[in-house]
C-alpha cells in the first residue's frame, strides 16, 4: 500500500498582521464599501439568475444557479410555500417572501 504524501504546511501570518500599525490598514467609508461591493456585482454571462432560498422552519440556506429562466421559475413554484427567496438576475436583486403576500 502506497504511503500518502503529507500536505505542505502553510504558515499563518497572524502575528505579522496584528503587529502592523493601523495606518497601513486605511478605513473605508460605508457608502464606498456598499457602492463597490453591492452596486458593482456581476453575474456570469452563462447564467440567467441565482436563487438563494431560506427554509422558513429550519432556517437552512441553499443557493441555486440557473442558466434558463424557466428552470428557475419551476424551482420557485416548487418551493413557494415553505421558503423565502432572494433572486439575483442581471438587472436587479429581488427579495421574495411568502409572508409578504399572505399579510395583504
């Protein structure tokens, strides 16, 4: 039986980071952070949308990516009673919750 190779050790640089002066880590304004990370998100051109579901009873989160809009719609219809959704497509991010529609 062949002996498995041991994984190489990658050293941790936490001491170097904690001993570094704070002036080397500039502060970022919240507005700049949100504009850079949230407003500039991109979806890969091969996919139509990404759906993140949260089960209402257990709180488990799953994420699905779809190349075709019809497949995404079928998934939403299948899980509509038990999950809340965040749907990201090329144009926008939508939050869909069954509770919102039941309250009205």
